[in-house]
């Protein structure tokens, strides 16, 4: 009988490898080989698809439903939180389904195809509310349509995250995969900031309509985005190679898998960090929209939308250029230092926003892009790579590979943070005294909005960065030790009856 000895502070409760599920004939060495550029770029296209759906809904919901259609900010905050909550609680179920799927097409790709088609359809539906709905009708419509849209998003996003976690075992190649994903997301960011401007532009061709121009234009914008979602998913389906480990893996019950995942202390630290960072990072855009509309441009929504486009495009360029720097920094100082440092840096510089949003110098706010986008890009590049390392740590303890469940619970924390933002945004906008029907807001309202932008994100980001720097234990050296031990275990379980040759 082969015995596996514990290492460091992470003891193994298992001493017999006979019970462990056998892996495929694909060895750890083979899985650790560098991936082709085509495969990494194809995986990155999936990130483009994922973020087109999520960001377009987030960026357009407040200007369309609150500012244009007049839905109360508190009600809209609740309406946006409910779909995200539905999305979050269905993630672990989708992760379990994907982990335990056995099909000729793999356990991830069937859901990627179905999810992409459904996302494209539902994005159009969610921005096509029937004319004549009162406030209660608008609230019910966006809540239900948004929930259905995010079910479709779950079907796509959870298998997509899992596929990225299992493409390679190499410590640094995992970061390279996510760097390619982030590069494609940056390409998306060249489009997303101009969506609202496009709504105004398209809507201007329908002057006879009694609805606001952006409400008319958003339907056509959603149709174009749906087509991009379908086309962008094709390289992912065609060129990304799934791991074959699932063929011989033992199926695990959903609750048992979820319990085992959440029992991982290292992962819990990672989850709480994600939750704090999501709130801190994503508060920026919606508050910036209100400040530009009612402070910098004093009610000129069209000019404010143009500035949001410039800011977003510049942010995409900065984020794209930062990706190789982050990959280099991760190799030099490790994922932990690069990740925590990026979050804390962003948080400490956030209060400068108080001085950078000035009605006399509107373009000064573009400097805020450099302050916020570049450091936070560290999070998007390194988060999934860190989760893949945690999956190795989990396999050492349990003998199971659960990329789907880990990706799903990771997504749950991410989306819980987004849900928290939706509720917080509604409450914070209401706290400022904002009145949707007033083209000019009171000085007190403007002051409170500026406080929210300059100081609230900073608190969450610094807290998240300090937590990760203090509590996350998996260094590169520790991951290499874990993978060496896993390799020995796989060789043992590959022998008949788990005996050494």
C-alpha cells in the first residue's frame, strides 16, 4: 500500500491511493506543456463573449431604465440584484452538472454552445420592454427578463471558467492563458463604452417615436451584440481542447462536491477577497455616469455618453498594454504579491478622483483611467490562475478534480459582489437625493456623488488587498511541491490495484 505523507501545514487525511479515481492516460507532464497561441487566443474569445453580455447589461440598465424610462433607482437596484442572485445560486448547480457530464463532445462544450445562443436571444429581450408599462410593469419586466438572461449566462460562463482552469497544469502557463483572455476582454472594452452613444445615434433616426431615442436605439444595439456573442463563441468551440480526465472520474453528488469546495480554507480567503474587490471595482462606472451627466456636463447626457466612450476606450488600451507587464510581474514576484499589490495600489489612488472630475476641465478625468484600470487588471488576469492553483491543492486533499465547481463558486462570489453593487447603487443614489426627472441636481446631491466615487471604492479595495496579502498561503514553491506529489500519486493509481510496479 502506498502512503502519501503530509507537507507543510496542509495534512492529507488519505493514506491509501486505491480509492482515488483513476486519471486518463494523459500524464501531468503532457498537460503542463505550453499551449499553442491558437488555443490560448480561442479561449480568450470566450472572455470576449462572456464580458460583452455581462458588461452591456450592467452599463445600459441604469441609463435606459432609470434615466430614460424613469424607473426608481431603488426599484432598479433590486431588479438588477435579483437576476444576479439567481445567476449566483445556479452557478454551483451548473458547475456540478458540467463536472459530471459524460458526452462525445466533452463536458464543457455542449453547454458553451447552448449558452451562447440563449445569451444572444435574451439580451435582445431584456432591452425590449413593451411600450406603455408603468413603473411596476417595468420593474417586473426587467426582473424576470434579467433573471432568464442570467440563467443563459450561467450555462455559458461556468463551463467556460472551468475549461480555463483545466487547460494546463503549468504554474506560469495558467497566467498566460488568462492573459490572453484579458487581452480579448480589452478588445471588448473598445466597444462597450460606446454602447450608450450608439443607442443615441441609432435612435436619432426615429424622430417620429414618442419614446426617448436611447430606448429605441438600444434594441438594435442588443441585436448587434447578440450576433457578436454567437460569432465570438465559434473559435472557443472549435480549437480549445478539453481535458480527458473526466472519462474515468467518479461522479460526486452535488451537495458533497459543494461542501468539499467550501471547506477549503484557502479558497474561502480567495472568495472573500473577490467579493470585496468586485464591490470596490465596479462601483466606479455607474457613479461616474451620474457625475458626468449632472456635474461635469450639467445635464447634457449626450456629451456625458461621449466622455464615457473616450474613458472606456482609453481604459481598454491601458488594460491591454498592462497585460504583458502583469504577466512579467507575476513571474518576478509571484501571483500573490502581484495580485495584492495591484488591488491595494488601485484603492490608495482612488481618492484622487475628487480632483479629476472638473466641469472646467472635463478631459482631466481621463487621468483617472490610468489610476484605476491598470492596477485592477492584475485581478482579472490573476484571479482564475490563482483558482487553478487552488484546484491542485484541493486534489491533494481530496483526490478529486472539480474545476467546474470551483469555477462556479468563484463565479458566485463575483456575482454576489455584483448583486451587492446593484443594491448599494440603488441605495447610494437614493441617499444622494437624486431626482430622475430633474435635469439639474442640487449641490448637496452632487457633493454626495463625488464622495461616493472618491472614497467608497477605496475602502473595499484596500480591505480586499490586505486580506489576500495576509491570508493566502499558496506560493509558487508550494504549488510545485503539490504538483510533484500529485504526479507521484497519479503514477501509483495508474498501476493495477494502485500498487507500485
